């Protein structure tokens, strides 16, 4: 290549020198020997509709190569039209690719050829290549990713996903999704390309402890469709409520004691309470259901002195229990109780009562 350029430059310099001297050169410049590009060799397509063309090419002199692509439906009476010209490619690049615009048709005959040009205008042409695309097959049945068929304890904010496929390479598939509380499920979405579906959208959840049914119909771009079987799952993940107690450390006997209970349920379920007032592991009282995050007051009277453990737990409307929460409270002897004991003692000894009365007067 470098020698070609130097030789041409030297010849041009000689001609210019003769012209500047007023002498008409009596010489002629002959083109140095140059080989045309290698004859392109088309690689027969695999019959898919992907529209990828491949061939072997290059140039024996290392010249840059441009390729003209002729492609069209098979016609025994005419050659395919030129659809593109690509390059320049280095002469040592022998494997060339070209992606057609759009997909091909199924069960259709096509023909194509390649013309290779080097940078000096020499060319070589491939043989005409004929091929037929494959027939169309229906899509494969979709398979669930999550939740799996029959799965339990599925969160109420679940997004369902599946795998879809087609035996024809490069075929385009879309999905119709059916979803609901009954079998057969009702239609939820049509012609979606994504392989996931949010049943109730970003602002809603499914119902807790229910069985849901769903299936997916997969359709290709030729209108062939295949339905999956109907799958099912059960919602059931229900986090337990949390609970806080507010109890005084001491309280007089005989006086009504009230404690505050606050419980928060992650699903905003209603909550009822079980209370063990003296820590003997026996439930003494159960309440009605109250809204989550509402503080309620529960009261009890202790008639005897002592130290008591109060135990409380919350239970949501689906039976999920919180942990037992405890608080300790001390009930001391009261003055009023001591006076009552003294009064009883005097009643047992009436003469002592009279004497004390006389002395106090």
C-alpha cells in the first residue's frame, strides 16, 4: 500500500517537472498491479426471522473494502434490489455482519448477494444465496416465577411474575393476564410485554388470608396463543402487633388502679387484649377489639398488699399474637386497713374499749 502511494507521488512529480520546463512528457503512467477483494462468501441464514446476514470477505492487498448488499424476496426473473452499502472495513476483517431492518416473514423465500469494492474501484461479486425462513410455532406455555403454584403465606402487596418463551427465535410475544378470587379468574391485563403484573396497582393490596387464582395467555406476533394452566396462591403473612404498657410502680390497696395500653399493628388490623392481673399465667380478662395505635385504659382493684406482675398481650383480628408485656406494681398496707383491724380488736375486748374511751375524755 505504502509503495503504491510513493510510486504514484513520484510519477506525478515527474509530470509536473516536465510541464514546468515547457516539455510535453511522452510517458504514460500505468496502474500498479492490484487484486480485487476476495469474493464474498455468504453464510446461509439459520432460517429464523431475525434478519441477520453474515458473510466472509476481506482483501488480499489489505485495502479497505466497502460492501453493497442486495436483498429481497425470491424472484426467478429478477435480481434482488440493493438495500445498503456498508464500510469501509479493513482488508484483514474477514467476517462481516449486517442486521436487516425489521423481522422477516415466516415460511418465505429470500435471496441475497454481496458485492465487495476496494478503494481503487475493483470489485468482486458473491453467488446469489437463497434461503427459506422456518414455519411459525405457537408460544410455549408460561411458567410461574413467583408466587409458585399453591404457595402460601404470600404478602398482600405481591407482584406476580412468570417466564414466557417461544420456539421461534426473535418472535415477539405478549401476555394476557387473568387474575381473581375465583376459578376461572377474570381478565386483568391485555397485550403487555412485561412478564410481571401488579394485581391491584401501587395504591392497593390483596385481602389477607384469601386464595387467589391466575393464569397467563402468551401470544406471538402471528396471533398464535397458548394458555398456561390456572395457578393459585394464598395470602397470609401477617406481622404481629407491638404493644406498650404504662403502669405506676406503687398503688394503694382497695383503690382502683388503671393502666394504659397502646398497640400498633403493621397491617392496621383491629386488636383485642388479654390481661393477667396477678402474673399467675391465667388470663383474667379479655377486651373487645380496638383500632390499631389507639391507647386504651384498663382498671383493676387490688385488695391485698403484695407485689404483682401484670401481663398483657394483643391479638389482631386474624389471630396473630404479640409478645406478653409485663409491668410490676407494689401494693403496700394502707392506714385504713390498719384502723379496721384495730376496731375489730376492740370489739373483741369491750372492757378495753371502755377504758380507752374514758382515758381519751
